[in-house]
């Protein structure tokens, strides 16, 4: 069985909880995406402790509350179920499983692991185009990918890659 075709995917409890902390366009995109490819939601909203931790590790370039993963009103994440829509994350970090062959996310910074993120990015862009066509996302929906920050289609002009990162608000 090819890793690319077949299989029924679904979000884990952890991914579902993180998705709940994201604004509606992200949820709409992610719920469509999982029908096509096996992915994991790494981060929706990040509270101050989480953002500080990632910043200190160098995994995020933004200090709290400057990231689209942060909500200035939300210093400590409580219950995702009761979050107000305007407190939710305007960015999501999504990683590819390509489940059958590689059950775990490969975070090594090498050609092979980067290739998986680029393949996933193509699928995400297709899903967004289809959702726009179907009227399930606005035609002018803002989208920005951390693999092409200026969204000019040139992935070689990046000063910093964040291949899992998608902003939709
Ligand atoms: Zn991110």
C-alpha cells in the first residue's frame, strides 16, 4: 500500500484540542485537509509560558505576545472549549505523518524531512483553493505559509523557514 493513497485519517484527541484553539478559517481548512492526508496539529494557541519556551529554544522568532499563535488577553490557556473566537490562534503548525511508512514526524533538518513538508504544503494549498471555489472560505482569504513568507512562489528567498506554520488571519 502506497503511503500516499488509501487510508482513513482522523485527528487525535491532542490535535483536535489544539485545532479548537484556532480561528474558524483554520478549522475549516484543517477538517478538509485530514480527509486527504495524515497530519498532526502541533500548535494552535500558545500561552505565555509556551511561547517563551519556544522563543528561548530558538524555535519561534517572536516574543510573547507578538506571535500569531498568541492572544494578548490569554496569558494562560485554560479550556479550549470555552475560548472566545477573538482569543483564538490566527496561526497553526501542521506536520505530516505520511502514516504508513513513517508513523512519526521527522523533524530533522534535512532534505528528506523538508521534502515531506513541501509535499504537504502543496496539498494544503490545493485544499484552500478548493474550499474557496466551493464558497467555504472567502475568495480573498488571507493565507501565509512559513515556507514562503512573502507568498511569491519562490521558496529560495527565505531568510528563515518555518515549514509547519500557516497563518490564516
Ligand atoms: Zn507557527
